């Protein structure tokens, strides 16, 4: 299982303000806290800063490298910002690219970067026809993306399919379609990984953490093996470790026991 810490993102007001004020100490602290909470990768996303995104990306990645000894997930719609981040992150273990799609222009632009830096890659289920609604539409894109990536030299083990989680507030079947897609991937592509931005499922609804927590458990049971999430959410991380143990993915319950000893399940 893989956790990508999502908090260094300029769409979040505290991070945007820290970037504007060049508050390096705050950025380093957020990176450090995510690492201590169990993140395996630190995501860096400054895509809202269109005017100077490559410059900000470089600054953020350098700060993350100063704070933690973890690989970095470079998250941007801008190929130039992706390359700047990947070049700097390449000396901290295998980097991750977020993301490639089956859209022709995006695929052809991002693929050379994935190959050049031997990166893991989040493959988002979108193509030139837009965003899929049904599991069948998602599955067709899975087949195309996995086929095109592997034929280009990307190992299946480096591919992380993002099934495109949509808010259940906009479609009653949004969660079900994702679960069906996950089951297909686990059956047909056992070496390929799956990942998602968990909180998308609850957008627009009250009590969002409850929906996120339940969807975490449901998707883990369906085969999801990586998440982009807030590792500082103690309850969510508690469910993550408990689910791993119950699904037989935590030998001797070692990670669950470690989380228990750290005080994760203690009620404050």
C-alpha cells in the first residue's frame, strides 16, 4: 500500500499564502508532519500559479527535499513544471508523475518525461472524448492506457490507474462505478496499481470525512492499493491501518500494532 501526502497544494489557502510569503519553514513543516504520519510520497502541486508555476515548483521541491528523505510526486498540468520538478526530485528515489491520461496531446507530452526519469505514473482515466461515466467506459480507457504505456516501455508495476472518482452528490452511481472498475483491474492486470484522490467522492456534501472514511474501506476491499490523501487525518489513517490488517495485507498486523503504539487510536 502506498500513501501520497496531498497537503502541499496551492489550491489550499495555507499553502498558497506560504508560497506568496515565501514561508519556507511552513512548507518544510507540512512535509515533515506528513512523513511522520505515514506518507510514502510527498505530492507537490502548484498548478494554480499559472504565471510562475515552474519557478514555484522548483522552490517547493527543494524545500521538501530539505525536510524529508522521501520521494516526491510531481503533480501538474504543465509539462514544463513537471520536468522541473522531476529533475530536482530524481535524486530522492523513484519519482512519481501525476498524471498522464489517454488524451492524445497529454499522453504524447507526458510519456517522454515518464520514460526519461523512470518515474511511477498516475494514469487518469480520461480520453479525447472526455470524462467517463460508467465502469464500461472506464475499462475501455484502462485497456488503452495500460497497453500504450507498456508498449512504450513503462513497467506495469510503475503504473497507477486513477479510476476518476466523481462526487456521489452528482451521481448516485459514482462510487459503484469506481468499485466495479477496481475489481476489473485487479482481475485483468494484477501487476498494475490503483490510486485515487479519495476526498473527491464527498465533494458538495456535509460530513465529508465520514464518506471519505467509508469509501476508503470500500475501495481497499475492491483492490485499491494507493491513495492521495491527508495523512494528518488520524481517523482516516486509523481506518487505513485497520483495513490493511483485516484484508491480510499487513503481515502479523505489524503496521497496525505500530500505529497503535504511536497513539494513533488514542482518544484525545
